[in-house]
């Protein structure tokens, strides 16, 4: 089965540094997402992306964060000036469709990037 | 506001036992979507099911079954004859129509012992 690929699997950075988390969604998918999971806590929505623009973002996704699809295959999450509380597992997801009866809205998640901010 | 509550933090069963994971949700929307995801020890999130609020028919997929009760705002998940490979964290989730944001519960960690 095709899968969403995330790199790196672990990222350690110093507070105040910028990081870029990379994702390769499934090739025929059109909708892309970032979620995060702070250790032991619930999975939180960050942002969704469709047709080269943000379709929805959460209150967490402030000016510190940005997303980009720089080419036809990659989908990136940039975190500027990282803070200790940004330490979390970041999941990329993609879906072929969105919603509607019969539309394939199944989200495929990557294995995540564990970000540690020191 | 939307909210998903999974009151069971951890459940431990012995292999071949049946186990039910509870999920209660809150929403003001008249239509919505409910989901269950599995997070095995390897860490990825695996989609299990999506249920539309207008379809209250219960669903069975192999050893998995889901009981959707709109009257009690519950969407419970039962694993029949549990196996060690079922050990994982299971998340119930909710999304409103027209939105992209999926709201997850806190998860239930299931331990299945041999």
C-alpha cells in the first residue's frame, strides 16, 4: 500500500532555531495536513492545505509556522524560532478526497517526526 | 464547541477477551463525521473507520465492530477475541462538515496480554 513518508524521524534543535519538517504525501492525493502530538497527549490539528493554499488552520498555527509545497511531491512544515513547547511528534497526512458521500476522505498518516527543542 | 471524550485511559485484557472502547462526543452540528484511528507502538496513525452522523447503522469489519448511538452521542468500538497485535492506542475523532480539522480524543491505550 502507498504510504506517506516523513523525514527526518527525529530532529533535535536548539531553542530559537528554525526547523523544516519534510513530508512526501501519496502521489495522487490532493489534500495535505499537519498534526502534532505532545508526549502522552492528544493529537492536535495544525493546518490543512489544498490547491497550493491553506484551507484551514488552528489557533496553534500562528506566525511561527508556515507550510509549503515547493514542488510536486514534497510538503513541508517550517517552524521559526522554536520554543521548548514545540517539542512534539509531528504527523503529516494526506487524503485523495475530502468529504461528501462516497468521496475517499480516508487520511493516511506518516510515521511522524519527533522534534525535540533543547 | 466540539469535544471528544475517551474516559478510559488504559485497558488491559487477556488475549481472546472481547473489549469495548468508549467514545462520547459533543457537537452542535446536526451533521458530522466520526472516526476511529489506531496508533500501534510504531507510532503511525492508522485509519479504521469513518461514520456519517446520518447513518446510524452499526458496522462490523472482521473482529472490529462499531456501535453508533446518536441519542447518547456515543460511538463505541468493540474488538472481539482480542489479539496481542491489537495492543495500541486507539483514538476516537470528530469532524464537522465543511471543515478540515479533525478533533481527536485523548486516546485509550489497550494492552492485550498473551
